[in-house]
C-alpha cells in the first residue's frame, strides 16, 4: 500500500541580500507567483507553498493545474523528496519514482551503455538489476551500435530515447510526473505511449502536472488546482477543469 498525507505543509525559500530593496522584492514576487514574507530572523522569504492539506491513497490518479509560478513544480519536488516542508508535515509511504527530468545525470562524454548504469543508479536501481535489464533497455531505445558511442554524438531524439528507455524501466509505487512524456518520431512515439500507459497502470499513486484538459479528463480521478502556492480547488476532474479551463 502507498499513501501521501500532507498537513499544513509549507515550503519557504529564503532570499539573501534582499532586505530594503523594494524593487527587487517586487520583481521576485512577480516572477515566482509566491508570497513574500519574513522569517523569525527577519530574512526575506518567498513562500512557494502554503498550508497544503490533502491525502492520497492507492488508486489515486491526481492532476495538478495552475498558472506558471503557482507552485506545481515545487509540490512535485516536495513529493519526490527533493524538498522538505519548512513547516507542517508531509508523510509519504511507498517507493517514489520521478519522471520530472529524465535526462538528469546523463554524461555526454560517456557512452550510452555507461549512461544506462549512471542514470539507473540515480533512479535507485541496483547495479545487478540494471545489468539484468540492460538488453531490454538497449533494444527499446533502438540505438543499435550507437549504444557504445559517446552521447555527445547523439541527435536530440536519440538522447531522449536513451533517457526515456532507462527512466521508464522502474516501477515505483508512487509516480511523479511533470507533463506526459512523449518522445521520438511517430514510430517510437507509439512505443513510448504504450510504455507510459503500462507504467501508470503498474503504479499505486500517480501525480502529474499538466496544461492539458484532455489528459486530466482521461487519466485522472482527481484534480488539484494550485494558485499562489495554495489549494484553490480539489475535486473531480470535471468540476476542476471546468472551473480552471472554462466550459
């Protein structure tokens, strides 16, 4: 079983050397969409998330919507364990996997084969598990002999196919995504779509940020609308998307 329980969770980012500079403060506020304040030491902070309270259980497929700067990416990173709450609690039970940046850790000077082990390790896979899945990953990527060439020699499409093939090998209980992944030409895109659908079906809880109303309606059983770091609405996809996108 997997679960996520947030209670009054906040995330603050301190801004150094900002006191007394009203123009800079205003620019920060406009750029982030967060709220400006001060901590106990009087340091200027941007509150990216404020008092988030919600619970997710097995079977939940949750979409996140909101304008740029609303806090979606910060929430995804909080769920992924990149950030910790500044106050409040965030209890996450279950193995978490993130597809926020599938190219993270890939070394352009290393070969594709070597990068499979590097990226796999960053995803929390054991070396023996990566080795067992190596042939499958190489075959799926369709890189052929290029797998033993430095990644810097790859086209952008080849680079993405390698990153996608490795990153979607894991089967976490909780899957965190920033938009639906779709990579490659038409032929590979169909394979990628099938792999993504399989991955989502295998996971207990899905949290995905997206600007696509169609994706929310098709994939999710619940949608959370963030605005300036707060939950504005949390309900079924039809109710939230109608309010957010308009009828």
